[in-house]
């Protein structure tokens, strides 16, 4: 069961990191520090968007329309924090304590 605990924690950590990278990259693109006409930037942006859109899309459908402000990443961050707290609070179940 330790392996299951570690796998779930690893997946949550990877999603957290990808979201941070995606958010920072979106800011850099919006402030024109990065340009999507550069092939490497476009490839990384497209890859991150394809990875995270299946997570964001269901949440966007539930949230009210806020115009240009996307609250889906914030909601996913809160969900990840809650899942990690629940995982840590129930570590005894996974680790056999």
C-alpha cells in the first residue's frame, strides 16, 4: 500500500508542477515576454494545454462565466490541496500504521 500512497502523491505533485508552469507561461505570453510564434514556446504551450485541458474543462463548465478571468486553475489547486491533506491524514491506512 505504500506504493499506492507514493504513486498518488507523485501524480498530485506532477499535476501541481505542470499547472504552475502553465500559469507562469500564460503570464509570460500575455505580457509578451514569450512569443507563440517561436516553435519551442508553441510546442511547450500546446503540450501543457493538452495535458491540463481535460482537468480544467469540467470545472469550467461548473463555474459561472467570469469574462477573461479563468478560475479553473484556482479551483484545481484547491482540490489538489484538499486531496493531499486527505492523503496525509489517512497515511496510516496506506502505510499500515
